[in-house]
C-alpha cells in the first residue's frame, strides 16, 4: 500500500468518525464543530456549457468567505445551487448541515440571500417589502415590527419607510435588499456582489454593517465580488473560480504570496536611467512608468542593495525608493491567466 | 415544514400579488375591458333576454379575469428582477404558483360575484347557489392555472405572454357556447367544444339560472374539477421544467 493511499484512508476514517459523532450531538452543539457550507464536486451544465465543474470547498462557521472570478466564471450558478434554486447536475451541497436538494425550504428559512440580479418590489413601499419578507420567513408577529424598525434605523432607511421602493436610489434599494435578507436573523448570508454599482459611501456603509454582523453576531458570510479591495478587506479566505473550475482557495495573504510571485521595487533616480541599462546592470525585469522604474525581483533586500550599489557606481543619486507589496489584484490576474 | 407554514407563505404571496398586479394595465385591459366590450359587441341589437345574457357575461368575466393576472406575474417579476429574490426565500415554485393562482382566482371570483349581484339586484334571474359557488371557484382556479401555464414560457416581456395567452383564449371563447349555443353548432364544432373547459363553465352558469343545458350539471362539474386538477398539475410541471432556463 502506498503512503499516499494510507494517509488518504486515515484522513477519511477520521472524517467519518467526526461526522458520525457530530450528528449525535444536539443541533446547537453541532454548529460549534462543523462547516456551514459544504460543496462536493458540484456541477451544473447548461446544454453544452459546463457552468460549474466539480467544485469542492467548505466554509466554516463565523467565516467571511470570498468567491471571486471573472464574469461568467460560475459564481452565481454556484450560489444558486447552494441555496437550492438550481438543481445540480452532479455532486451535492450541504448548508447548515442539511442536504440542500432534500431540504431546500428549511435551508432557505435559515439563511439570508441577496442575489446578484435581484430587486425589491418597486410597487411596494419600503415597509411593505419588509413585512412581506417577514411573512415569508415566518417571523413572529410580535417581533416583526420591532425588528423591521431597528433594521431600517441601522441602515438609514427609517425616513423612507412609506416611500415606494421603486423611487429609491440604487444604493438605498440595495440597503433595503440587505434589510429583507436580515429580517429573520439568519445564521448564514449569501451575498452576490452586494456593493456592485454603488457609490463609495453606500458601499462603505454596507461593508461596515456586514463586518459588524460577522464580528458581533457571528454570522457567516459567503460573498462574491469583483472588487478585490473589498475582498481583501473583508474575507478570511478567498476561493477563485474560473471557467467553472475552482482554481484555488487561500487566505488573501497566502494568495498574494503564492500567486503575485515577484515582488516589486520602485525607484526614481535623479538622472534619467534607461530601463534596459538598469535591467542589464541588476539582472532583473525593469519597466518604466514616467520617471519611476519598476523592478520585478524575487529577493527585495538583495535588489535594494544592488540598486544602492548601482547608484554609487554610476554616480546617480536616488530620489525615492519603495518596496511595493504584491496586490490581490495581481495574484487574481495571475491565477485567472494561468 | 408544517402545513400551516405552507399555507401562510402561499397566502403571503397571494396578498403581494393582489397589492401589485390587480391594477396593472394589461390586467385591466384583458381582464375587464376586452370581455365587457366583446360581449356588448355581440349582444347589443340582438334579441337576448337578460336571463340569457347573464350566464354568458359571467362566463366571460370569470374566464377573462382569471386568465388576465396569471400571465402577467412571472414575466413582470422576471423583468423587475424580484423573482430570484422570491425564490431565494423559503418558498418553492409550487408555493409561488399556488399563491399566484389564489390571487388570480380571488380577483375572478370577486368580479364575477359582482356581475351576479347586478343580475340579482335587477331581478332578472335567480341562482341555484350550490352550482354557482362550485362553478365560480372551480372555474376561477382552472383558468388561473391556465393563465399561469402560459407564463411558463421563460420570457420577461409581459406582452409576449399576453399575446400567447390570447392565442389560446379567443378560440376557446368562440367554441364554448358563450356566443353560439352548443345545440346550434355544427357537429365537428360541437365535438371540439366538448374539449374546452369553458363549455362546462358556461353550461353550469346556464344551469345555475335555470336555463336548458346540453350537459348534465353533475357531469359538467366533474369534468370541470378534472380539468382544474389536470391544468394545476401541468402548470406546475411546466414551470419547474423551465425554471433553470430563466437563470441561464
């Protein structure tokens, strides 16, 4: 028996024992110890197109998980399968310990969703929209009004209470959508590009609210976004999907270290130095952006020493020298490119 | 999930539909104005007694009103992007369709009851209430689901679905004994009329005001109930089958 096989066998055995024990525990205790989202070889085809291709991942309780990918990568289809509104063609999904296909209603009753291409009812007022959702989620009548009032206040919508939702700006409508997803106090939130197309202030406000919910109430958040700074700021872990395939899952820091690859040093000399000359002298890739020369290197310290040496040798003073941290955007582009 | 939960959610969807769709343009035009003018165009100048007119008007009203709300809801919700939000909440397609049908049927029952009250207040006819009540509810549900079946075609343009439903609705009106009594129809048309559920609705309305009928009321009621069950089942299957195409 090969060593790899042995390890896999032991890993599976431990997992099985853990799963069986977890099921014997009371429901409240189960959630202390298990993943809240489990996707196992999830697959969805639309005719010839494989929209989601054997995607496997887990999301732990209390985590903010970012799901990134270019347009048409399969993010929204994955969410639709996870919340049970699209049936997968292969694999299975488990949310809050429940099989999504068998317990779709129960799952949706315990999660909050802000779908990507969604809207509140434009013909209903802000209050009517909230009350409608409260009825669907069977929020007890005694607490319905109090909870709705608190949410409106928290998200700055209280003065729009009797305004028809169709008259609200996009930012306010998005806040209302978030209110409708929170009216039943869900344990898990699925947010499909929640800040897309919003002004800076509204986006910031929504991010602040989400972070607060995650920190103070332990709500697990599954988030898709095209805004990489948002992902970096909010997410504990990030999964990148491309052409239906999950390419990688890591923390933002690991992702940057792993995929952004080369570090970058920016230097400005007093005199004009050609990138070719510098590249030859230092033995690295150099790019010129106006007066700044960008040096792509593996070892930043060594590069800085070399730059200083070069400056002395060529009698050219250094005006500025910066080490640029690798960005998530760079890492993302490299992952997608590969 | 308990039955109470199901019913509460279906009713919540129905209430939402009542608030939003009852006064939408296509509903008013196709549900009230077209049947009223169509019947007036037929009846004015002809020698039709009020007792003969009332069952026809009631058939038209129940048929057009109940088929006017259903086709609007799905494309409207798809276009205003509220359908996915609704499906992301703890309801499934069957519950949404039952809620939509309840809203549509309530609209039809209310308007048709108003017509029958006009008949009663003018003392032009008396009703056999059991037949009237059964016919009203069964017909309203049957045609509400029929209207919803049309909207299974995954379009987000209400006009496309309304056009599709008109293609089915108008021929049904002309073969179902509303304008031309079944007894005077040529045999092939008579055979065709027996395939239309609207024929049984008209026959039951005629029976409820004491007019002569071609189909025995019990038999007509049985056929109408069977049609309602079949249309409900087919509508749910159609919507479930086309759901993933809405999200492609």
